């Protein structure tokens, strides 16, 4: 992360102090708050864009004194500038959150006070609808998920993983956290999801078959307390590997770019709802804390829902 070297190269001690504060803040988020590398990079990019905007907007070199005297109209001008660039509301909201967070840090570490930033409101985040596959696309994906793999056990592994996403509604992290003993010879199992919320997940017969096929040909010895999904080095499978495989599958079948591992979980919920499932039951199966989150699935294209309903509901 840039910052410390500016003290040597820059003649402006004020600019050096600002960069030093930014570096210290990012390090605080990394070491104390355990923010991910991805989030830290996004936050740093947000702050540097903010500094650049304020420099042009105010005509002054940005330093701690500049940040202290900014008014609410200045922050609103920044938000408006992002909107003019067609930035998504969620992106602008993250940027404003980063700026507020940085100001809190400056207040604590440097005694810098600015009441205007506290009055700035973030835009409402965009409510994107889940992107589900059609029943035909889901079946096509399951039939072809391992076609590009040379080793049979890898084909069986990826099929089992896909079936747990689409047939049990698991998140990819939840599936990769499973141990063999969690689901083998069980009609259902307990999964711990976001914020530690537990839910009971039924195991379909097709998943039992896929599990047995995978275990039979897997070269690694997987015991009851071992992670079920392993890579070529017999270590716990990295989610990036399966995400890459889904991209390959998507391109090979000509499926839309919205087809990701998480899209199979969305499809699980969408197809259940279309087939007559009630929202409360689907909420429990997905592990949503709020029914309003599950209700998003009722807003998906009704034409698609009725089409799926007609093809899948036993009384249609």
C-alpha cells in the first residue's frame, strides 16, 4: 500500500501526513478489523478518487485541513459526480461508507472533526433480482458439468457439488465446508449459514447416488471428519476452482453470464416456488433471516414462473 515513501519524495508535509493516515487506516482495517484484500483495495481506490475529486472541486491541494473544513454540499457534489458517471448505487454507498469510516479514524487518531460527513446519507442500494436458470438450463448444466475434465473423479466431484447447490440450495462456501460424515447415509443434515444461523437441509436421493459415485472413484481417502470436496492435491477444494469450471461450462453451452455457482442456489428457490412451494418453507431451506429476502423470488419474471410451473407442478 502506498504512503510511507511520500515523506521522502514529496515536499508537502501536509500531503505526506494525509497519505500516512490513509496507510495507517488501511493497516488498521487489515489487522484489527480483518477486512479482506479485495475490500481494502476497493476502499483505497474509493478514497483516492475522493481526494482527486476534492482537489479539482475545491482547487486546493487535499490535506487533513482540507478534509476538516469540507461542507455537506461538497460531499453531495461528490455523490452527484459518481452518479453522473453511472456508478451503481451500491458502489456509491460503499464509497461513502469508506469515506465515513476514514473520517472516524481521523477523528480518533488525529482529532479531526467534521460534522458534515455524519449528515451525508448514502443512496439506497440497488435491489437486484436473483438470476435463475430455466429448468432446461439447470438440467443441461448438470449433464455437462464434468465434460471438460479428463479424470473421472473430477467429473463426479463437480456434479455432486452442483447438485448440492441446485438440489439443496447451499451456498458454495457451505458446500465446501461439508465433511463426509455430515451427509453420507443421512436423510437430512444441519448446515450453519451466515451469521451462524442453522437450518435443516434434506438430502435428495440423487445426491446420495452422486456422493457414492464420487467417493468410489476419488483417489484421496476421505474419512468421516475430512472435508468432502478436495482438489488434485487432496486438500480442501478452493471455491475459485469450481467458479472457473462453471465459467467454462457456461461458455461451452452458450449460457448467459449470470450463470454462476450462486445462480444454482437462486434456481433452487425459484423452481421450488414455481412448483408450488410456500415462501416460509423456502425461507427455512435457504436460511434467510428475513422473509423479505425470500420474497425477492416472487418478483422474477412471472412468465418464466408460469412456464416452469406448468412443466413441473404435479397437478398442472
